[in-house]
C-alpha cells in the first residue's frame, strides 16, 4: 500500500521538486457537510452544532477555520497522498489534529465511511516524526458528491508524537472507504489563522505527477490544524538539575 512504502521515493523528489498541476486538474467548489470529532483513544465520534472549530490553547497551526472562500482539489487516484509544508508557532507533543476530506462534485456517488492515515515529518530532513490511522469515520446517509467535512482527531497525546521543529510536512491518505465515490481529495483555505504556509501543497497522485510540492491555482493550502502540549526536552537534564527544580 502506498501509505506504507511510497514515501521512500518522495524523499528524493522533495529535495528540489516543485511542479504545477495540469490544466485538467482544476479547483472545485465544495459544500460544507459538517465537522466530525473522533477521540483516538475511545473511538467515540460526535458532531457539534454550529460552524468550524474555534482556536484552542495549544494550537500552533490552524488552517481549518477558514476566513476565505473554500476551494477543493481531487483525484480519481483513491489512494493519493495530500499534504502541506507548514510553519508552526511552536513545538510540542501532538494532542489534536484537523484535516479535510472532500468527495468531488464529479464523483460517481457518496462516501459512507473512510479510514485515514496521517503522518508528520521534519520538512527539512524528511525524518518521520510520527503517524497514526483513524477510522472508520462515518457519514450516516453519506458524504454526497461535492461535499466535504473537517475531521478533528482528539486524544493523540498517548502516542507521544513529538513535534520538535516548526517546519513540518503533514500528509494524509485514505486507507480504505465504503460507498460509491470515485474521486476524492481535500479542501483548501487561505490564509492560515495561526502559523503560515507557502502557496504550494504536497501531492503524490497518479493523475497529477510524482511526489512533490505542486502549485494548484486557487488551492494553495490544504486545511490542517496542529495542536500540541509542552515538548519533550531536547537536552536531557541531569538528576541534580531535576532536584534543583523542586528544591524548596
């Protein structure tokens, strides 16, 4: 499966590869179908009433609470990888994560459920920082063609995914799905409300080209949110230094 082994090729391409999506791959309109929360530890799922998630303490990057018009991008490659290189405002242990999921307006049908894989990398060295899978995320009567959801995964702290850099590549992929949808993708919003990102996105899809960063007109930055707690210390402290912290 591409999620497990194709990033080895991307390690070479990403070093200097920047491309432009072809004219046949165009931005699409997207209709908001709701915000889904999934607790990673318990698997509990709920949909709060109202609009997009508000900014929370610990957010170091947020592009999932848009202030501008949304646009979507999709592919008939159902295991395509989507992502973005983002600059966060801090480091720490991953606690929560938002991403988007779009069922194209030209898709043959709805999506009933999907499992997702999310991975984070140091964007400079491409060293893996950690990954997780979540799902199945369900849509009841289905995520209809032309609709998207923002998915928030909470309870990630137990995975101890340390994000020690502010230059992060975050990548997502559909691992499996049910339903008759035939073209899937992501939703973009711009600008981020916390942190920043260049106007390119990571794509690894047979309908677009080799793994790398692409410029897609009107689709600059996929929707992501990264929330962290206090980072693991980079330099270990001696026992004497630790005792000094708690000395009366």
